C-alpha cells in the first residue's frame, strides 16, 4: 500500500529532514511512526499525500510513484487518504457539521449522501451535541474529534494521523485509538505519528522509528516484530 525506497527530503537546511528512508506498509496494517521532535514524522506523512515531494528516492502509494504522478491524478490520490493534521486545520467560519461536510463536497459526493455520511461520522465521534458550534467554541479534544471525523467521512483507504491524541486526556486518547482500531479492522490502512509511548505500548502494533531523519527501526512489514507482538 505504501512503499518508500531510499527517500531523502531536504528543505532549505543543510541536514535533510529525511535521509535514505526505505519502508513498506501493507494494506490493512496499523502502524505507529515515532521519534523525537524534528525526527521527520510529519515530513514523511506529507510525502504520502503529495503535500511534499521527495528530493531523492521513490514514494509509492498503491504502487503509484507520487512524485511523477500527473497533477490531474493528485485529487484522486488525496481522495483515498484521510489526514488528521497536527494542528487540525479546521475552518473557523464553518460549524462542526459544515467542516465535516466540506470534505465530502470537495470530492463531489451527491448531496444526499454528503448529509448522511456527515451525520453518521459525527455521531460515531460523539459530536452530535456540537453540530452547530464553531471550532473556537469547542474544547481541544472536541476539535481533534472534528478533525478525525473529517478525515474519515470519505471512507479513505489510508488514514494518516499526526499526533492525533496529543491534546486529549488519557481516557479520550484511548477512545480515539479504539476508534482507529475499529476503522482499521474494516480494512483501512492506518499510520499514526506520535510521541505517546504509553499509547504505543498499549496498542502492540508495528512501530517505525525515526531519528534525525533516519529510520532506526520497523521499516519492514511485520518482520521485526517479536513473536506474539501483534495484538
Ligand atoms: N516546511 C519546512 N521547511 C523547512 N524545514 C522544515 C519544514 N518542515 C519541517 N522542516 C524541518 O524538517 C525537520 C523534520 O521536521 P518534521 O516536522 O517532519 O518533524 P517531526 O518529527 O514531525 O517533529 P514534531 O514531533 O515536532 O512534530 C525539522 O528539522 C524541521 O525543522
Ligand atoms: Mg510533526
């Protein structure tokens, strides 16, 4: 589903954000991406939906090289990928309902289905009582759940989440992880960037670790997991 071959990503700075990273994530996997601040986690996620392109190497999503993909195919790629950003990126002048429904509008979903899917996912995330509130009227955890609802509403093949539990109390964080697990059990490939070691320990899934832009563990599918290491 996701393959990186010797991927290097340089921004302006001399040291690259990612250096020679190779990894493979299979369809249906649930994987954590971890590493200290600045290790390159967000950069790696951004490469996957072509928010950035690699400076060297190849990024393949569903066997398609995202760097050489023609521009007209990019919306199609993004339709398959739900993204929960580190800073949520909610639209401040839209309500909860509108923020989530907007994601269905931009892909041209028929209006009746837009409404049905939006209500469904908002209910799933326990946000019914917040439908007509604006982001600034919500708590951090509620905003996070709106961001997750928006990422899920189009039923993506791949879910990318950048520190999705960063602002949540432990109970809510666990609830969100349970939800991700549920989504994963329906076949969505899930990749979560997080610092949260306790969460990683609890979940018992594959962990890809980055340090200073280099892959230090977990690049191969399942191969490095100890026996019985997968819940
Ligand atoms: N748009 C950008 N322009 C220039 N440098 C960037 C950009 N984005 C990230 N970097 C740099 O690339 C490196 C990796 O950053 P990245 O955001 O991928 O790390 P991270 O692992 O997500 O960190 P955090 O845990 O703090 O979110 C850092 O040194 C950062 O300063
Ligand atoms: Mg980051």
